[in-house]
């Protein structure tokens, strides 16, 4: 059964709203996710919402990285947004999202039976 996390939905909508110029909507969605996980007892203060004047795309990407850190979809997320892929601990810099190193090979069991896939 496929499962999707509600935080992922809010953060996806937040980045879409941000890119389309709806900064208020982007901030609202980001605040829903952040406020849900805020613990005043641990933080020592109440949650202070992000305002439209403060929000940046980087804040949304960072929050998504925190929320989805172990979900295994970071590559597809970055490619979907046409963002370069950081090399992480492999080397300095990044690779373009269009690089062939990110294209998964088609399984031979599929290509031999489907001539449209090169078989």
C-alpha cells in the first residue's frame, strides 16, 4: 500500500506556491509543518511562525530535507525541481540534474520482451 506523508504534501505545495509567487501560501504551508513538530517544553519558547517577508526557497528545501531525511526520494525531488544534484561526500560541487549518471538502466528482463525499449 503506497503511503504519502502529510508533511511532504504541505512542503511540496509550499515550494510550488513559492515558485509561483504565492509567498503567503508558501509561508502558511511551511508553518503547518514546523508548528506540528514544535515542542515548546524542549525549545523553551512558543513557535514563532515564518512570515512572507522571511521565507525563502532554501528554508522550504531545508525543512523537506529534515522531514524526509530517510525516505530515499531526494534525487527524484531535486530532479523534479530541475536542481543540480550535490555530490555529497563523493567530491566537491554538484552534477547537473540532466546528467546521464542519474538515469537508471532498464532491466534486461523488460528490454528483451519489449521492442520499444530497445530489445
